[in-house]
C-alpha cells in the first residue's frame, strides 16, 4: 500500500520524514511494546502505535521500519521529529485508535505481519 493511501485512509498528518520517497508498505503491525517490534523479521512494515517517545524512533531504526503511525491523537515530540528526520523515518499522526486504523488499512488491502 502506498504511503499516500495510508495517509488518506487514516486521516493522518505527516510530521517527519520524506514523503516523496516511494514507500510501498506490504504489511502492518500494531504494538506499544517495543520488545515485540524488535522480534519482527519482515520488511516494508507500517508500525501502528500509541507510544510517543524517543525509544520508538530508535526501535524503528533498529527494526528497519520505514513508517510509524502514531494513533489516538498522540503527538511526536520535537526530539522525536528531529531524530526521525535524521534517520529517514516517516512519522504520521492520526486521531484514530489503533484498532480503527488497523481495521481501515486491513479492509483496504494492507496485510498484517501475523
């Protein structure tokens, strides 16, 4: 699924990263536990989470995650935005819950990791 579709379906706002790059995400994973994220062995993943701190950005970088969707009106901090831009991570914010975001994306063809 293209990044532009994800943005439209989740009513998301881009707060960091290069949206010009051709992000074609194949799967989504939802978690607030970064230890679970580190166990993933899949590429081209969208991470949907309610966790909004620097550890999220660092974990996404270690797990080779290209795009993170912050759910439930969570806002990225200025430090998160700065680090995301340095590492090339796209950060999105949505007013929707994790459940609603994942459901909308699944309904429109984005496969789950599990």
